[in-house]
C-alpha cells in the first residue's frame, strides 16, 4: 500500500515534509542546550555565537518554506497566490536573521584565536546539524524529482509512476516551464499546447506540455467539453501558417485579430510593402499583441463573422503552363466528386464525372480566353448542357463542348483533355443524362448566390502564400450553420482542402514550422477528403500537421473508415476528454491502455495460482475521470507512453457545464464579445398555466 502511494508526487512531498519537521525538531531538542561555561565566555564570543545561531535558524526557515512551497510558487491560480504570499511573509519576518548572521560573522572575526573554535563547534551543534537534518529530506526529495526524467533513474527504479502512465522521462521531452505572467512579447509557440503537466506525473515543477513533433493531432471530446476555448492558446500563438475550418464564427472572432500583424498593415498602407492587405483588422480588434508578420483571410460562407469575407475561385491557382496543372485540377474535382468511405456506389459514377470536370476546367483555362468563361459556375453549367452567355441549352451544347475538347492541342494538358473527351463521347448520348444528374447533385453549391460570389472574379489570395516561414498565413473557413447550408458548402470546402494540400505537397520549399490544418467538427467536414482519409502519412513529409476534432471515436471511424481511423491513430497524438456517457470511446481508450496479468493463488496447498487478466483502466473509471466537468485529458501518441494533462484555456473561466479551466497569460491576444451574434442575458420568464 505504501509503495503504491509513493508513486504519487503529492504523497512523496507530504512524507518528506513530515520527516523534515520531525527529524529537525527532535535533533534541535537534544542539541539546543547552552555550552558549558557559556556565562564565562568573552562578550564578543557570546554575541558571535548568538548571531550565528539566530541567523542560521532564520535562513534555514526561509529555505525550508521555499522547498515546501516550491511546486506552488511558480504555478498559476489561487493556490499559487496564497503560496507566494506565505513565502513573502516568511522572507519579511526573517529578513533580520540574515543581518544577525552577518553580524555574527563579523563578531567572529574579532574573537581571539583560542575562542573561535568553541564558537564554531557550538554553532554547528546547536543550529547547523539540526537544521541540516530538517532540510535534507525535502532537498533530497526535490533532487530525486529533478533527476527522475533521466534514463539512469528509469534504469534503476522503473518509471516511478502509476503503471499505465508515462512519467517524467516521457514528459521531459515535451515540457516547458509554465508561464505565470503575461510576457511583453506575447505567448507564442512552435507546437501545440497539450496542457499543464500533473504534479503527480511530472518532476514537481509546474510545466506545460508542448508537442513539437511532426505527428498529427486528434481531439475526441463530447459537446460542451471546452474544445474551442482550449484550442485557442495554440492557435492564437502558433508561429506557423494555419488553415482552420469551423461552423462556429465565434472561434474566428476570438483570436483571428491576434494573427494579423497591424504593423504590417500600416506598412502596406504607406507603400513600404507591396502586397494585398487581405483583411484589415484595425479598428475592429482589441488585441495588442500579434503574430509577427502575420497575414490572413476569412472565407465566410454565410456572412457570420465580423471580419470581411474574402474570395478564392479555386481555379486561380491552376496553372495550365506549369508541371502540376492537371494535378491541381483533379484536386478541385476530387472535392466535388469524393469517394466516401464504405460507399457501395459504382466507381464509374465518381471517376467519370470527376475526370470530365477536371478536363473541362483545364479546357476552359487553356482553350478559351474569354474571362467570363473561366470560372467554376460557368464550367459546371457547360458540363450540364447550358451556356449562360448564348442562352443555348440541351444535349447539343454538351456535344459542342466535347467537340471543342477534342480539338484542344495544348502541350501540357491537351492529351488529358482529349482522351477524357473521347471516353465521354464513346459512352454515347445515353450517358449524358447520368453525368448531368451527378453534376447536379455534387455541384449544386455553385448555384447559390453567396457561393457564386466567392467563385467568380479575382481571388484575394493564393495557396502558394501559405507555408512561408517569416510570413505566417491564416486562412479561416467559416461554414454555414444548419444541416442544409452545411451540406451545400461542404463540397466547396473539400475542394479547397484538396487543392491546398496538393499545392503544399508539390512545393519545393518546406516550412520550418509545419502548416497546421485544423478542422473542428471533422465528422461533418472531412468525409470524402482523400488527402486526409487515405494519405495522412504523406502530409507529414510536406510539413503539414493535421488537427482533427471529433466528438466521439465512433464519429472518427465513420468519417475515415476503419482502416483510415487506424492509420490516423498510428500517426497522431490522440487526446481524449469529456466522455460522459460515451462508452464506445471509453472502451477504445481502455483497450489502448492495455491489460495486466497476475496469478492469484487459491488455497494454501495450491502452488500454481490462476492467471487473471484485467484492464489497467476500466471504461467506467475512464468516463468518471474524463467527465465533462473535469479539465483532465489523456494524451497518447506515437513513440510515447500515455500522459495525463490538465487542459488550459486562453484565460481562467468556468463553463456552463461546471468545468473550471485555468488560463494561460494571454492578455492582448484575444477578443471578447466580438461577434455578430447576440445572446439574451435576462432571466427566462416562467410559463403560467
């Protein structure tokens, strides 16, 4: 029982404090008597001994209080403030002790040579040895905690922690000191903030876990578990480029202003930097600390955010003269005609429209020079047999397009366009109806007036701007709320993701800080995105880190498929929290933590016991620990043992569900109350029957 309790840092700390008090008090009780013939000593010797003893006791008391309160002194929160007040009071009360000690040293210099030795001997006997005994247990325990992350300690003593959890040797690779006060330059990081390390698992010093590895991230937490407020510290202070997607505009309104450097906006306005301004946040945001050289744009699909919405036509980044024009056109087509995991639909209904759409995009970019034809809404209408410019409609318009494609002799993309047209033509006119039906079902979003406005004209930015080290770019995708609006916008969003990832993978320069692809509500947004569901490993080579956020493990499997979910889990740092009532996710976590075996002997005469296996953590216990009212999270990643962390928000706050989050010092790096939405703050009236 004692050995199991010693695995906990708090218990070890309490034992060391009790031992130090008992041993120091007992030793002082037996050695505090005055020396023989003390009254006959010279006044200088008596004064020197009294000063040395009193000063040593005061200095030792301050050191003892510091060692006792050290885990709290550098922490954040109310207990940290109380600890700092107590330590400050101890220093003030015992400050005179240091002066008495100095006076004792000076007095010792005036004592005759024969009287120095008795003074020193009695000083060590009365004060030095007892107080040394009192400090040794705490100092020794603190020293051991500091060397626990080293391989030597693990080799000699094991993990020194609960069997299923990683100890300091795992945490030390990712841990940083916990910042307590707002920095003048702001809180910035080149990794993702996992949370505060528990003192039970760490080395006793307040630390935060920052993951800078190339592994992807995946959060699984139930509704109301604080996913947005706990992701804000990482996203507001991330030093690399970010592509973020959510249907919650409040998230963009919270920290987007901190990612746009207003000093750069001023330089653009004065003509010192020649580039588009993208989004002008001046006069709207209240942030005062910005990501250095930060730029960004918001693609607001339904006008929900306070920021001015930008546009990107998707085909503006397709260069038919370049080496990757066909790949980029296929990436856009992939977004509109995806292969859904588990779908039993024949592949012809996906591949034929997809290739036809990609070939049509390349054809209009390479064959026609009329700008009115070089946009996705017009291209989709032509593929369906309607020409907006001439007013013609019917099968003849579609045949006219195919005949044009057969004549396309472009040196880069002409061969692909012609072969695709031949395949469609050989299918016969009967297949035209099927193609039209697939186009109408998959490309209906381009008929929406709001979406058409985003796809026609000149793009405000290029995906080649993303992933530049000294100019981090932030792109926000704010999708509509509501099931119908979301279904309409998802194909366009998928096309953006496919195109962005294809461009990033074919770029010859790789950023030092990976580009982050952060997708909230990933179950709704990422279905059918092939670069995510089929090739997450390849994104790591292009210095892209995905951060997927799901509400349950079942949703991740439904989105990615069983094989895709398994591959994603193998290359991602997984975090689980807020699992109230989610037994399937808790069971999956329990299975991943593993099982333990032992032999139980039944009876005295029975030598060989019966082997029994049991879960290290049962699903019921996991659901209780990872309650929606708890900030605790389990982190599991490739090459690391499971770690427990306390999630941190951008400031200290309490959720409606009753969970209290401690906050990082990020004053000036977020906006509050900056939203187009208005929420009632009155008291709901009671219905009278």
